[in-house]
């Protein structure tokens, strides 16, 4: 099953930009399609891989930068329109 995810991260710290940049860079090193935007990042790929990457990335973020809020919208469906 193919997934589309819209992910937003809100680090709970004054210097919030670097944790977001690092999170996006980490996502871009995966085999998933990642489209970074100003308000959220879109992630596209197969269900198991997307969910594994999300879990690993959020855990890494918490361990590296501390408290953050993640908001994800997840939709099963077709590949991203070109």
C-alpha cells in the first residue's frame, strides 16, 4: 500500500530552525520521496517503509533535540501526482 504523509515538526525550544533542517536532511537520505515545504514536509512511499522511517526519525529527534510536537496527516492512496 502506498502512503502520502504531510509531516510538521515543532521543536519546543528557542532555536527551532536547526532541528527542523536536520530532520528534513535525515528524511531526504532515505529511499522515500520527500518534498520539503515552508509549513510541512510531504513524504511518499510504501506503507512499511514510511512508517519505519517516521518512527526512527521521530525517536532520533526526541533523543537529539528533546521535546517536540509532531503533526502528521497520513493518507493511503495513489502515488503523488506529477
